C-alpha cells in the first residue's frame, strides 16, 4: 500500500468566528509512521489499527453564540503500537497544543479504555488488527481463502463500536454480539445478555460488510441467537458446544485513568 504524504503540524490560521463556516467545525486525524506525522484519509475516519498511534484534533464551538473555537486534542495508542510511535504521538500532541496557544484539552486514549468523547466524533468506531509495519486490511475487502475475522460489536450512545478480536474461543464471552467474517459468509451471534441496540448495530455492520464488497457472488448473512436454532453452527467454528459461563466482558466505556484529560 502506498504511503500517504507526510504532514507538518503547523500553526493554523487564526480564524475570526464571524468568518468561519461549518467546515471548520470538524475532526482532523494524523497517524504516526516511523516518527513522521501522516494525514489519515477522510475515507478512513473512525478506523484505527492496533499497531499504530494516532493524533485526533476535534474543533467545535462551545455554544452557538461562542466567539471562539474550542479544541479537544487526543492521542490514541493501539495495544501493539511501538514505544517509539507512542512517544512521538505524545510529543507531537504537545507540539500541536502549543501551535494552538495551549487552548486544547488533551486526552491520552488507550485502546479498549477510550473516553466516551473519543468514539462520539465518528458515525462508527472500528478498531482493527494491523498497522503501518504489518499492513492494513479494510473491512470492505474480502478476506483471503481460509481467513476468518472476528469482531465484537457494542453500542456507545448512538455510535457503533466494532473491535476486531482474535478468532479464538476465549474471545467469545457472554453479554456481547459477535460477527464472524468468512468472506462469502458473514455470521452474527447474539449472546444472552446482549441488548437490542447492540444487535441492531451489529446487523448494520453485517450489512455494510456484505454490500460494500466488490465480489461477483452475493455475501450470505446469517444471524444466530445463543440458545436458538443453529447457534451451535457458529460455536462449532471455535470448537465450542456452548459459551462458557463467566463474567461479561467490559464495555467500550470502561473508565480508566489513562484517558483523563491533562494539560
């Protein structure tokens, strides 16, 4: 995959709020690639890879009558990002804060422990495996033969939150909704304890997987309910007859001091 052009974080134009328009009230995203700051394509906004670190600047008006723009400045660290990339993201975040006259509120985001603000900027929040060093895959791309991708689907407010997890039996726990992508087949499992909003959001994700692919044959989507007819077919893909009993997995908004704002 071709690398995006490296971007310098330079001081932005000082806007007069009376001259601004809705285009200025936005989110901007950069990925850290080998110590360089690279602009993240708008087509991928909301998609983050666990092998990388990102900087996200959200620009907004605190109130309709506000005469100044306000900023939330986040740096997001994937679980497999390198120490060098994490350090670069932190350094560049502080640098950008200085360019904005130290007006932003800064947030350190750790994969799996994001603040509630972070996914709210996007219609959907996808956390995928991969990164700049290992390569990317797109959810709309058909997996190669014999490849399986397992996603855990939750809802955070009105946002869809999808996290790719290892396609192994320990990843399946009660209380969540799962989507197994096998290329020409997409299976959804609604476990006991999952809520209607999560099931509905997962169905939306199924539909996006099935319809966004450039394939000659239709992608078959099947939804199973734990304990219902056919659910054993889904579980058998992981060598299970039933889900193990145990505590439910933490939701996407588990609180952690990692995402507390700092200045």
